[in-house]
C-alpha cells in the first residue's frame, strides 16, 4: 500500500492563516506585543504545523517535505510582511535598525517552523 503524498501547500496556508489569526488575537485583545509576541506566535504555529503533519501522516516530514512546507510558509508570510512594510513606510520612513528588527520578526516564523518540523521526538498513533 503506498503512502499518499501530503499536500504541502495546505500546511503552509494553514500556518499562514494561524499566524494572522494569532497575531490579531494576541496583539489586539491580549495586548501582548514586541518580540515576545512574535516568538510566542511563531512557536505556537510551528508546533501546530509539526503536530498536525505528524497526526495526519503518522510520521515526521521527510527532508524534502520539510523544505517544501517551510519554503511555502516563508514565502507566503514574506509577501504579507512586504505589504505590511509598504504600508508602514507610507506613514514614515524607518531607519536601517528598524528594518533589521522588522526582518528579525519575520525570520522567526520560518526559522521556528524549520526547527519544529525537523524534531523527531514524537510519535503520533
């Protein structure tokens, strides 16, 4: 019996939607902000991606699947972050340190997804 190939784009889209939703909830209603909120949200979404993948496929992702999910997830969030940066730059121009901090916030999402999807310590039955 062959193992069906998972739809990697669906996992990435789910991660992007979860990131948007958690950002809205935490930053507006709970009033958590800054790098702490980014790390919390990125970690929760990354753990969710890894757990849902393991739950649905009963295994950890293979290296090419891991790359595919993180690439799609990172590119999708990158497009959204560029749009956000464009809107922010229309209000006033940010310096290089502000742009570096903005890039750091973005980089947390694919980096934590990469780590979480590479973890082989759980078995879902």
